[in-house]
């Protein structure tokens, strides 16, 4: 059998035997390497996903801690380091009843009411000033239990203290000097607040409620 010229070289047919066509070993090596690289990539991707999950939990914890009040961390730090806290500012001291001078004025048609009320206030420790009928601008014009009058500077002091003795009275600031206050008795006046209640009101006034700090997790 003759071999065509183009079939020369290593593929030249000799005798009755035909050359065996072998597969390329390099191709198999390349495919194996590609498979191994793909497997490594899949494992790496899964690892990154796990890291992201745990990192996400960490970030969430940090966000929760950031939302907590700043003073929580300050309190913890101060407690651990033994640092002393700054003392809180105390409210201005209220005057004692003995330092509150009261004019008791009657704006009703009931006689003797101003004196009777003044005597009771004196028993409770207040200093009594003038006891008389109310001036014309208030006489027979106070429909409520009473009005408490005082200079602007007495609103948060003397008037508050006097108000514990007649809770239904309306406090009112007027343009005048001094710390003397007026109790003008009105038509609905039925007597001063019960002594026990007035005493409790005075105690509560002298001891303001303390604001509790927010709880820390």
C-alpha cells in the first residue's frame, strides 16, 4: 500500500500497521488544574460568606452600644476608675414658714374670716402682717377659694410655701417690691388645707423628686 506524500513523517504508514492516535495529555492536565481552581474558589467564597455573617453580628452589637446613652459609659468608667462624680446642683432653698410674712385679706361678706384664717396660719408657723378687708379691686370680686399675691421674686419662693396651706388658691405675681405676700379670701373659701396634708405638701416641696438614670444593658 502506498502512502500519499502528505502523510509522510511520523504518520507514515509502514507495512500493514496503522499509527494509533493518542489523546493529548496536556489537555487533561489543564482540565484538572481548572477543576482544582474552581473547587478552591467555591471553598473561598463559602468562607467569606461565614466571615460576613459573624462580622454582621459584630456590627449590630456595636450599633446597639452606640445607641445607648453616653452617660452609661461614663458611669461605668467612673465606677471602675473610682472617679468621683460632680455634685448635682441643688435647687434654691425655699423659705421656712416663719420667714414668710402674710397679709390676710377678706374679699367676702363673711365677717371675721380674715382674723380666723390669720390665727390658723400663725399656729402653722407663718408670720402674720396685716389682717383686714380686701382692697376695692378685689372686694367681693374673688369667686374662687382665694388668690395669692406677691412680687415676681416671690413666685418660686414665698408664694409656693403659702400655696401649700390653700391648694385651691390661685398664685399671681403683681408689680410691687418686697417679699410680703397676700392671701385674699374668696367666696368658695371653706378653710385652709388640713394640717397633715399641708405638712406633707411642704415636705414634698422641700424635697424635689430625683430623676432616675436610664438603665444600661
